[in-house]
């Protein structure tokens, strides 16, 4: 005899133990030793979810859960709107080998009735969801990761050989706010590698042509330009607004200055340099590892130019 | 230089930036990644904080941007290979 929805839920209830919203709330406040999994649709998740919850909709569960939750021993609490979908999802998780699965009774409705807090996410518009869909699909990115990218502020020091591909991919990925520092004008010899600038940009400030290319690629991105050379008097003012600094400078004084300024301001610095056929890259952050001066205490002799 | 070289390094830096924003993966903190385009090889040098570093060492001599000796003077110093 075909089973009705109620029968399926009743069966799931026998297999998947329930946990009260009150108990979940205590656990959420106390421990990281379990995963809170929201199996509602993305729109429902965005409209309000429990802080720290992972979002995998019921429809995508079988496809995405293994990558997002590689350890089958880790306890999982599943919730949905009212507690039925989470039971069905819990059943699937058990079949897939997850050992410790609970379903939150009454779902987020019960959670809200108890006056517990939920988080709302700023909605992405349909065009954004489509534009970034290929990376949103990655469980490590998801809509929440895309929101982080859209909210991020990255400063590019130099929009030459290193800064051009960096700005292009950051803008394409939807990194919401880019700052670009460069005091140079576009020169014919730049065009062989500085792919943000085109032939008809020759003679224009690099900040302007860079901004134009970035905006054409992704109008979502806000671009702030600094057509100045970094020096001790302006560096703090310029870097302070940014979460992360990308070093695309073509000279050692700027590289050392940037290292020192980022160290004092505790900003993460992503370093890159190139010479002939060799390229270097690393990351510096105060207190989490060495700095540029640990690596190269004094600049190399003049003539060894980084870009 | 070949235009693709800064392209590759710039894209590696960008990968690190995106990972940093997303909070995923292992970063290059403490590792210098070295790419050789002719050999088409990547190698990695682990390095740790230098206790004698004039900036972040145990007895720093650089205490602010203004107090730093003139960079143009340093850059002409004959000392040290490096990059």
C-alpha cells in the first residue's frame, strides 16, 4: 500500500531521536562538538536561521553532505521549519552512515516561540545568485561564503603585473570593495603583462583604467582609487579601511613600507614578487608567523627589481 | 620578463585572498612558495619568525614608520642577495 507523508514521518520518528529546542539552545551556547544542520531551502535559511547552522537544503542533502561533513562520528542536530523535514533528512543521514543524528522537535518555529534569536542574511539578488552560482555550489563557499566575499574589502597596492590578474579575479569572484593604489600612467611596455589596461588606455592613470575594467567586468564592485605613491605619511590612512592587503608593488621600498605598516596595523598582507622566470608568494600576519623582514632582513642589491 | 609570470603569482596571491576571506584551507603563512617558470616547478621553503628581526623580533629596533631609516639608503646597500 502506498505510504502517506504522515506515515513516512512516523517511521522516521522511530529511527531518528528528537531533541528539544531548549536542549539545542543550551548545547549551542556551550559546545562546538556537534553540527547544527538547517535542511530548509536557501530562501528560508536567508530569512532567518540559528547562528552557526550549516545550510544544506533537503533536496541537495545526499549530494552535498559528505563533502560538508566528512566525519560520520560527529553528532548532528538537524532542524527545519516545524520538525518533519528534519526527521526525513535525519533518516537519510543515518542511511549514509552518520552515527549520531537528532532532529530538533518543532523546528525553528518552536525555537522562535521560545524567544531564541535567529540571524537574517542580506538577500542576494537573482543576478548575483546566478553570477556567482559556480562558486556558491562549493560547500566550502555556499551563499554564506559569497556574502563574506561581497562584504570583504581588499586593498591592491599596485595595479601592474601582479595587481592586474588579482583585481580581475577578485572582482569576478564578487569581492565587494576594492581599493587600488597606483601613481603610474599606462605605458605601451606595460600591456604585455598588465592585463587590466588596454591599448587605448596609454597615458591614462592606471587607477582610472583599472577601475573602468573592473566595473565593466562586475558593476557590483565598489572601487576606491588612490593615485598616489605609498609613503610613511599616507600608508596608514590608506590601509586602515581594508581587511586585507595584496602586495603588487614593483619596488623594495614600498614592499618594506607595506610590511611594516601592515605589521603595526595588524593587517594580513599577501606578498608576491617576481624576477626573470621566478616568482614568490607568501602571507604575513602579525603574531601568526614571520614578517617580510624575517625573510629578507635587508633589501637585495639595486637592480634586482621585483616586478 | 614573460607576462604570464606575474599572472601566475598574482593569481596565487588572489587565491590566498579569497581563502582568507572565506576562512578555508591552509594559507601560505610561514611558507614561501617559489615558482620556476623555466623548470615549471613549485617548491616551498618553510620559514619562522626571526627573533632578531628588527621589526617583529624580541628586541625590535623599528618602532614606527617615521622612525625607520631612509629606505632609499637601505636599498643601495651592497649587502645581501635575496629575491
